[in-house]
């Protein structure tokens, strides 16, 4: 079932079109990563989905219906969340729950439940001003979950954290996957691979690549042999591209070359034999498959 459907979503700031005609859908229960470099339009997209920014054009449908106020259905964590540092974690969640229209009894139980879920039950009575960065991010996710939203929107939830805080938040997102649908933005592909089911890669306000992680791996995976030698490899790369049927592409830079082959095992054997036949001294020979990171870098390259 499609939970969120976006059609032709655009946002213009004066003469600058930050988001250009986005069309995509998110299935119920999926975890989707919105990837792209800084300035790609990720934050503007999330703010439009959260109802905090009015689109210049386009429609947003939730569970098949157009919505004028999506706030009851979503939880939102901005890139730089703000807190009342004089409040305790428990007081802050109770405050947010009341703003969401929850009654006193429900908000009390839900606040304690969420503090336990995000690993802050022992810190609930402490003032937020004494929390670490990772603790504040986890509290921010808890506030976004307070009213049990159907969709959780997170803008760069780990970008400002140290490695430990990053790991804590990513572990928590994995645990939340079964509870709600999630869309989170990031410019780090490894974070997306760690947590999400589907990927949307943005470039200059548009979607450049989309699909599930499995589909993208299958669709874009390339068999690649990398060679480092004792001499320049430009001539050799040109020769194997011309002479060996298994070679589909070849690039050389100085004393290294990257050769794409149709079959990794057979291509590796053929290339090793060719190097030996030509008497080229090899310092390093690697055979493997291209990564999603390479796809991401190509997709967002200017």
C-alpha cells in the first residue's frame, strides 16, 4: 500500500528553483533514504512534506487522499533540533505530547515508554542542557514519535554527531523500522545502506536515481579489475579494450588502470595472462564489484 505519493513537487526561492518536479511514492512500512550532497534540495523537500514550507507546485497525497494539514500523521525532526535546556527529558516529551493534543494520562505513559525505547530512561529526570549530542538526537526522535505518527521524517539525523552518537542513533532507527514508515535525508550513503530499504538520490533539485537497495545493486553493479603497475598503463588499457572481448570499458591514470569486464572470473584470468604476456610488472591486482558509493558519486557529480 502506498502511504505517501508526491507528484510534480517544486519549490522556487525567487529565481532559484531548489526542488524541480519531484515525483515519487513511499510504501507503508518502508524505510526510505533521501540522499544527495548539501544543496541538492533534501531539506526543502522534507519541509514541504512536513507542511512547514508551501510548495510552488505539485501535490502531496497521504494514504491516497489529498491533505491540507499533514501534521497529525507525521513526526518531524529538523536537522538542527532546538530544546528547552532547562526542562528534563520527561518534561519535554510531556510538553510536546500536550501540543499534539494528547491527554495527561496518555502523554505520561507514552513519554516514559519512548524514553525507554530510545535508551534515555535513566536520563529522563536530567535537564536537557546536560545531554550529549547523541542523547539530544535520540530525544528529538522520541518527540517526533510521541503521537504515534504514520510517517517519520528525519532531516540529517546523524550529520552533526561523533562516531559513537552516530552509531547510537542508527541502531535506534533500525529498531524503529517495524513501528512506522520512515523517510530520512543524509549525504552519507553508508548510513542509508545500514538502515533503509529504498533510496532516492537527489541532484540539483531532481531525483537522479531511485529504487530499492537490492534493485540498485543488481541494476548498477559492475565487474571491475583494478591494476597498479611499474609503468604507465594507458597504452595497455587501450590495447585490452580493443583486443579482449570480455573488456567492456577501460580507463588508465598514470600507473593504475580500472578495467570493466563482462565476467569477473574469466576477465581476471584474461587480464592477468595479458599482463604476463606483455611483461608488465604488477604491484597490485584487485578484482571485485563496484559499490553503491560509486553509483552515488556518479549520480551527484556536477
